[in-house]
């Protein structure tokens, strides 16, 4: 009621002035202070008073406004004291015309904020991943501090609203798969801003992790495998859509770390990383080499009585990108019989064709292999000495154990393979 009375008085005063000048087409409100309050908060104050000023002055006679300038300035000062919580009006200046300029100077009611602590947390994700996510918001803490430093301690309510909108907008821009909750409180003599950023949507709830090599024995990778299992676990809790969007970046982060590992460099390995985004996230790490191929396997055969426990070692050297020369040694434990082979293999992507001369019986062995995936392999092998052909399908259960069904013109059997 008091504000309405003041407005009415101003209108009556201006009505008493007969002269006519151009009407007010636009209003520009500018609020300043002693330099302590951030531009973001001053702009917000200016927009609040802009609404009041436009209702008061638009389409009014500028001559009448100038004639009653003192009344208008007192009225705006009173409105400002009520609207701008935490601040008092120091001065108001009205300059009416087609574009009416209103300059206001404000000051805090009491103390100004001089100490801000920003507690930025990522909820629901692993600590290592939280640090990486925080790097995607490098300026967030400093922006929060710059908005609050110098502002009135009594303006925390509406300043907090501005902070919430700013933080949510920033998070939505940089991390759209996340939401943010913001709380502003005054503790002792400092202002504490707690920002909690949490994932939304379908989340990675489990990790299906593997690290294996077709080039060296997997036993040599045990320590490396355990350490990178922890890095893979750090992806738990991320939104699946975030993993899809940043799949290449996440793969490259792991790949860069792997390439810098001393054991990887020592064995001349070329690591590869593949992520399969889903609620159970697949993390597949391969350790290949274009210099050599070494493997050791032990076999336990079910379905035949002779030579059913055996083992084989393969040591190969690549002489070109596709050509390998190798030696193999095999042993059967029934009568501890050894054989030794020298051979050549040609590699075409997932397919490999091999020839070897095996002693001491002097037979020729021809082998063809095709890896459908890193789990499934088709093998066909011909032994000239016994005129035996084998066709086998192998499934790799994990890096140390496989199962193989072998169809042989001698006798079909099932084989358990231990991969060292």
C-alpha cells in the first residue's frame, strides 16, 4: 500500500506539469557499488530494478519525469531497499528522455563475503574417475568464488539462486549426463558452497574385464592385469551414454597409460583397448606384438585313451608384417615322447596358414586358423605321418583356460586347454 501511494503521488506531481516532450521509449538501469560485488550479481540487481523502472516510466512524458525527478529518485530508492535484499541504496539518479537512464549505487547492509570455500563432489563414481570428471569443469570453482567474493553476506538467498542456475547450466553444457545440487551456507566467518554432481540415466553397474595376449605368455602380464583391473573398476557408476559419447577418449586414456608401462616397452608390445558400453561395461585389453609370437599350452583330452595329456610350446619371430618363422616343441606324457618342429606362418588379419616339418618322424603338418572373435577360433590341421585331419572349434573361457571340440577322422574328442 505504501509503495502504491508513492507511485500515485509521483503521477499526480507529473500531471501538474503542462509542458509536453517526447515520451519514454526505453529505460536503462545501471547498478554499481564500491567495486566489491561481482558483475553477475550487479547485473541481476539491474534486471530486477529494470522491471520496476519500465512499469514506472515507459510511455510517460520525459519532461514531467524530470520535473518530479526527486520524487522518482526517492521512490526508486525505497523500492530498491525492499527488492535488493542485503543491500541499501546509496544514491539514485534519473535522467529522463526518449531513453531514460537510471543510475543506482548500492552498498551491503553489513559485512561483505571475503572467504569462500567450494566443496565440489561427484557422487556415485569412483574417486579416480571423479578427478578426471572435475577436469572437465576447470573454471567452476573459480567462477563460484568470483560471484560471491565481495557480495553482502545477507544476500546469500538470492545469490544462491543465481549460483544454482549457473552451476546447473555449466554442468548441463559440459556433462549433460549429470545433474548438480547446490547448497550455500554461512559457517563461522566464511561462506561454504557445496556442489554435488551426480550421474543420471542408465549407469555402469558392473565391469567385464579382460587382458590377454596372443604374443607372449599371459603369466608375464599378471601384475599389469591386476593394476589395470583397478583402473577398469574406476569406470563403474558412470552413465552408459557418457561412456558411449566419450568412448574414444576413455580408450585413449587407458591406452596412453599402457604404452608408458615398463613391462609393455620391455616386451615390445602394442596394446589395444576396446570398451563395450552397457550396464555391464566390457573392457577388453589386448597385448600384441609385430616382432614375435610365443605361447605355451597344456592339453587334457576327454574321449580318447592314448596321448590324452600333452603340451606344446611355440616360439616365433616375425620377419615381416605378415610372415613368421617359428619353432615348436611338443610332449606327450604317456611315454614322455617329444617332437620338434620348424615352420613358417602367413598371417592375414584374423586368418593364419602354417606349414611345419616335424621330427623325429619327419612328417609334414599343415595348419589353418581363423579367429572369429577374441573368444572363438576355428582350427583345421593335417598330419601327413598319420594321415589325420582335425577340425576344431575353440572357446576361450578366460586368458588361462579354453575349451575345444575336435572332430578327427581318427576319433573325435573334447579338449581342455591351459593357456600359459
